[in-house]
């Protein structure tokens, strides 16, 4: 598909449903050229069709962030088709068990969770760095969670204090630390690094018990995409407010 050279290119991992789909819709409405990714090609194409029915044109490229070969192929396709990446939204993630505790969490669950939420996200980011450097104002937005905040986890007054889900919480805390380190590294470059919590949203991961819609969660992310370049650099953000690490 052709795109206008003046359009900003925004990649959304895990963009075929839920929060990622809502972000894709909102950015496309704002004029971004959205590259929606998903592990399953059929699911990705269905998402593109659903957005087309809303009058929005987005592109799809297959991507499984847990597989280096898939990331390599995706990066090559991006370089060939667009030559750059202006915004990378690392949204893809997994959450297997809300109830698992620290004393009972299985190493296999930790490995699988980190494979996507941490290692996969880092791998995608590292592969796309050369294309982000080709942007005049590149942005990396890592989608995290209030559950990844060490401050919240240790505060008895916090609403998420008693939530278990230790594998997920550990993975998001690790992603937050990586994001801080990457933001320091990018301070002298054209790339801004931010961490966004969408809040607890009604998705497959968040369940119907969540108080926020995917549209509300997506707005938290899109606000950071649209913000002045340095406003949220190295920050953890929810609805435009800075969260404690």
C-alpha cells in the first residue's frame, strides 16, 4: 500500500484486538500511518478489515515478538516498505494467572511471561532502533501496568497491593527498569522513551471486571504519542499523570 511521505509511521505490536486495536484506531483517525502487527495473520487481516469498515486505512505485518526470526523478517519488511519508524508502541503482552503467588509461581510460567513481556519487547526495540534513528522525532512507548510499580506493590493503601499475578508483575517491573535505562541512553539522540499504563482495561487480559474500556486505555497511550517530544521522556505515565516507579 502507498502512504504519504509526510505521514508518521506508527508500529503497534499486538494490534489486532483490545487495547492495541483501540490505539490503532485512534492513531489512524489522527492521520498516522499505522502498521498493525499480530502473531496470527488471519487475525491481523481481520483487524485491518474492521478498521477499513470504519473508514480507516491501516497496514498489517505479521510479527511474533517471542520469535527472533519473526522479528527479523518484520524489520526487513519495515525497512523495505517505509525506510523508517516514527513511533514504536510495544503493546503485545501476556498475563496467565491472576492468582499465582510468589511461593508457588512456576519457573515455566516466569519464562513464558518474560519471553514476551520483557525479552520479546527488548528484541523488537533493538531491531527497530536503526529505523527509529531515521525519524526526526522517534518515540518508543512501552506499555506497562500499575502492577509493575514497586511503589504501588509495597504500599498497603494502594488498590493493587493485594493483587498476586507475580509473574506478570515481575515482568512489568523489569520492563520499567529496561525503559529507564534506555531513556538514559537516548537522552542525546532523536528518540524519546516513555512508559505508559493504560490502567485496568476490559480486554482478554484485563477481563470484564475492569473499570476502564480499551478506548480509555488507548487514550492514555495516544496522549503520550501526541505529547511534546521531551514531556514524558523517561517517565511512567497514566492519563497524563506521572506514576511512581
